[in-house]
């Protein structure tokens, strides 16, 4: 078996190391900066530790403005879980239907899904606001949750995964045994599609957790803010006086994402790999 030359391996590994540094360097800066006081932020080395103030910063974050940060954090968790559960169900059902059922317009619908992948989410913010305003849903949690459960990428991934991983014979056998379509999807094909569904759920949670533009235009009540918008509001109100608190709060927002990726890593790798190969 032919092995790549050492120079090729060196180049590939070098590119991977540089890519890892590119993505991890801002995280390192955030970790270092979150441990500093406001004075040390501007007077010490930006990429190394000064006097340790992490505990004090976190304590100040949780009590500022009457304890709004825990509310914002909880809101982000709620929005993220709602988006993950909703997008997983809708994307799984739609992707499975497009892969295993033939009906008039199925190709056209899938073409619409592909087109949806090409439209930037920020481009839809104003139209979504106009729709929400017309039904009186602005400044409510539904203005954030409902748009978050629609995922063209999730539908596409589930369609490709179901087409390649779910045998038609299993579906036909279940139908012959008298199982209905909902039962087949819920108890048989849904389990086979678990890696793809987990991938969709994780991506949807991350998308909702990092959401900024949609809450910015939809919400005016600070008690409904997600943590991203709440930290922005602190910065807009107080400016440099709250930099250390904003950085400490930002560091805390990274923790759930890291935990989620580690817990779902096995499903994430399988779902994306099979989906890309079959696609």
C-alpha cells in the first residue's frame, strides 16, 4: 500500500496545526482576559495572565442589575433546547418523507430546501419581524423559538442520511406487520437516523445559543433576552466600565457548547460523515 511522502504528511499536519491555532487562539484570549480586572485589561499583556480576578468577575456578573445574567443564561438554554427539539423533529420527519415517499412536487420541495441553504439567515430577519408583528408575536418567546425550529440544513442532512442508511426492506416489512407510518418513523427509522438527528439537534442548539440578530430585532423586554443580547446591552449601556464582566460572562457561555460537543461527538462524526458520503 502506497504511503504519502513525509513532506506531504508534514504539510497536511502543519495546516491542521495552524487551523487549530487560528480557532483556539481567540478562546485562549477570552480565557486570559476573563481573569483580569478592568485596569489589568488595558495595562497588562493581552495574551497572558495578570492578577487573578476570575471568581470576583463571575460573582459580579451574577449580581449585576439585580441578577439579570442568570435569567439571560436560562433564556438561552430554553431557546436552545426548544430549537434543538423542534428542529430535530421537523427536520427528521421532513427529511425522511422526502427520502422515502414519492408524491407530486417532492423534487420541487427539495429544490426549495436547497435554495434555503443559500439564503443567509440575517437576510430573513426583517421579513420575520414583519410577520411576527402582524400576528402580535413580537417581544415574546415565540418570536425566537418558531423561526429556530426550521432548518433547511437539517432537512437536507436527514434526507441524505435516510436515503443512504434506512433500507426500504425494513420499512416494507414493518408495513406488512401492520405498523403505521408514525410508528415506523418513531420506533424504527428514527433510531436508525439517530446520528443525523443528534447532529441536527446540536447544530440547532448552537445556532439558537449564538443567535443575536433575531433577538435584537424581536425583543425589547430585557427579561426575555438571551445571554448574547444581554451582554451586548451591558456593553452599550456602560461601555468600558463593564469589559471585565462582559468577558467573564462570555467565557461562561462557552461552557455549555463545549460540553454539548464532547457529549455528542460520536453522533456528530457519524452523522456528518455518512451524510457527506451518501450525498
